[in-house]
């Protein structure tokens, strides 16, 4: 699944929810997905919070196959910046 396709799926999920703050999924060489202003885009920018994660694990996270806390504990994702923004992600995806 391409990052743009993942961003599109996140975007459709945002349609009836609001997300305060900005968050970036940094997938290294594969690129980024930025959630900000109730949009999901692959355009890189500064954000309140950054989650470093492989594209493979990002798909698992978004489909419920990877628990965020387990992912952090296992080193599959690293969170930097505003943890409060990262915590809001759960309600957004749920």
C-alpha cells in the first residue's frame, strides 16, 4: 500500500472527526504522512508530534493489528514531541 493511499484512507476517516494539533508519521525513506488542519497529506512539514514508524507497521497500526503501546514497548514506533497529540490519535483511529 502506497503512502498516498494510506493518507487517503486516513483522510476519509477524518471526515466526521476533528483532530486538534498536528502529527507526522515519519516512515523514513518511504516518506511521511502529516495530519494537520483535519487533513492527511504526504507533504512534509513541522508538526507538534512525530511518530517514527515503518510503512509496514503504520498499516498494522491503522488497521488495529498493532497496539500503539505494544509498538512503543517493542521499539516498532518512536514518539517525539507532544505526547498529548499522540494520545488523541487513539480516539481518532478508534
